[in-house]
């Protein structure tokens, strides 16, 4: 089995978990768990799409990762 599918599977699972944590969980808007999982999942999917040469998805997940990092920094600053 090719190792790259591991990155796709883990990244997709983390993005789905972040979605369910945010929308179906009991988390408030000040927690950072969903943003951390979005950032990590996006990073795994960036590696996955880079290897597959899926450039539109690579660009989308890169923008998503940058946005998640921005929100994560804002929430961290807001908490302190």
C-alpha cells in the first residue's frame, strides 16, 4: 500500500472530526480544539494533494490551513 493514502485518510478524518466537534459537540466558540484539528487535517491533505498533483485541491487546502492558523492565533490571543 502506498504511504500517501495514509495522509489522505488521516487528513480527511481530522477535518470531519473538526466539523463534528464544531457543529454537533458542546464546544463554545472560544475553544481551539476544532481549529487545531482543521489545521492538522489541512496539512495532511496538503501533503496528499501535492503528491497526487491535484493542484486545485492543493490550493484550496492551503487557503484553508492559512485561514485556520489565522483563527487559531486570534483565539489564542483572545484567551490570554
